[in-house]
């Protein structure tokens, strides 16, 4: 039944409803795959396999007993996974904090509840970075997650467990969150699709940590999946106000199938004017631009000098709403202040990771320079106006996902601002789809970000579908490469 591991959630749902395959078979096949790959990856950190099997049997019985004109939810019987920061009833929700070990969610987050109402069956929760604030999924509770294409490489963060388990073919789709690239970096590094919705489209209720005020507009919940055709159906399930998230609004979602590429213009942005891009990514982005042009789109290469301040603009924008919240959470959830935690870290005794402590110090430094923050907020307003003017209502933007394919473990500590390629699009509130475009010479996934004006999620998803048709999209990694015993990691 390995072919089930390559199918989209949409296809699996159709086959289950038609009784071409049972929900129990689909669930068992994905559980078997998790059990094979997870010892190498450490992606799924808590499972609910017994409950999932029971729920699958209930699905099969309901379909068997149904009348000819009965209808079923769109994801009836389809397995999925959930990032551990979302509350999934009966599962841990530590967000990688030692102080929250043993905490079990008593109810579902809004988005989890919506997926389950649509018929999806969660198999478990997946690993993340501490407090969801770093680009490598590693913490003191669960440890580090490895890349399915090469285990010495990172999976990204903070939704790295989702990226890895979907990339390994063990889950058709997963639920992630994204404040600075936490859906798109894991999707990119693991060769799958990820969609950061327009700001305010999907409620953040039920996440830990969450956000406050305007920053809720930058914190986006969205899908990570192996097939592009699932992106819009999943987004429609997740979207819409829930009455609890004060920033979430109703938006009309367009139809990717109705997009006419001959009426679109594409701005091809080669870099952020600050960090050099690996040749493999430059080539992949150029191929994507040429293909969109072949479909009739007008493609223009364009630069925005203000993008060089992406990290500063993101920091100032998020900082004005959070006001030291990350630092306060870290201190509240640990025994002692930052200085004590730093001393303990030097002796290998801190319950926190180095990136978490470093971010807390950075937040403190930013609070001491309000005038500088104001300057970068103004630059952000100017950059937003420039990009929106270039995009318009019928525009797409191609933009690098990162400086290169998945780096080695721990190496992001020495290049901490490479994630700003994704982060700047959060504060612009643009919808962004991460699209896989093949592999580099080392067998690591390459890809590109496709962005559009807020509310135009259907345009970026349409581009993702078109690029998948042209370049093949996700390809399942070989089991042998997941093992540290394989010569490819040396």
C-alpha cells in the first residue's frame, strides 16, 4: 500500500468515500511509515495511534452504513499531524519548555477542531523549537529533529517536525504556525508545500505561545502538505473568525483553478540585497520564472533596496506588539533570571536552548533603543508601499526561501539572520506559498517563495499547482539516506 503514501489528502478522501480503500488501511499505512522513519527523524514526539485506528474504523462503518445520497466531511478518514504548540486534546502542549513537561491539552485549538470536524484523524504531535522562536527544531524536552533527505541537516523551525514527517511521506498534511517563516522554512528544507495565509485570515486560538494585539496579524496558521492541490481545501477549512482571536476577519477566498496566468504579472526579486543566494536556488527561481512566463504571465526582474533591513523591520514590528513577552515567558517558565540561566547554560545545566536565551537578550537590547525601532518601522511602511505598488491585484512575487538548502545542525547560530527572507513577508501580511522545485547536487530540496497581495491566497496557490505540474513537486526520500550509517551524511 505504499502508493497511499504518495497521494494527496484530497485523493485519499475520495478513495475512502468510494470504498476503494478503507480509512483503516490508510491510517495503518501512515502509522507504519511513521514507525519506520521516526527513529531516524525524531519528528513525531507523541502519538495517538490507538485512538486513530478506532476513529478510522468508525469512518469505515459510517460509509458502509450510508445511504446513496449521504454526504461526508471533505477529509473523512484522512490522517494528519499537528505541531505540538497547538492544543490537541489528550496530547502534550509544552512548546518545547521543560517547565511545561506533563501538561496535557484538555481541548482542541480552533484550527485542530476545524480539521477534525472536516473528518481528519490526527496521528500525533510533532517537534518544534523552544517557544516556536528559532529556525532549528530542537529543545530540552524532545531533542533535535533530523532532515529526511540528509540527517546531518536541519529541518527548519519552528514547525520542523511537521516539515520532516510530511517530507518523509508519513503524513499527507500537517498543521503549522508561522510568525517569521515557521511554515515555509520547514516546507522548503524538507521538499514539501507550505502556505502562510494572508494576515488575519486564520485564527490563532489555542496555540502556546500565542501573540497579542497587532502581532496576531503576523502569526499565521496554515498547512504543510505533500501535494499542492490540498492547499486551498485545507485553507478553506482553517479560515474564518472564531470569536476569540480579535484580529481574525472574514475574507473571500478565490479559486486557484480560475486563475488566468496571461493576466498576471510576476516580479522576480533575486535577493534581499544583503545575503548571497546559493547558485542552486538562483537556478531554481529562474526556472520557475521562465515557466510562469511560458503560461502567459509577464515577468519582470526587480530589486527593493529596503529589503536589506528585513530583519530589523521584522524585529521592530513584532517587538512593538510583544513588549518583552518572549523574555518574560522564558523567565516565568524557568527557575531564575536570564543571567542565571546563561551561567547554567555554560555548565550544561540550563533548561533552555542557546537560541532561546540569545533571543531573550536581543529582545532586551531592542527595548533600550526605541528611536531605532521607530526608524525601522518607518522603513517597513515604505517597503510595504513599494512592494504593494509593484504587485497590484494581479501580481505575484518570486523571492528566495533562504540563502541555500538545509544547512547543517547548529550552523544557523553563526548566520542568525538568514531567516529574514521569510520573516519580512509576515509583517507585510502577504499570503506566501513555499514551492518545492527539485534538488541540488547533494540531493537536498530547493524551492522558491511565491507571494501576493493580502487576500490573494488563490494566486500563490495557483502558481504552486502550476509549478508542481512542471517540476514534479515533492519526491519521497530514500529510507537509506535517513540513517546516519549512510555514507551520504559523512
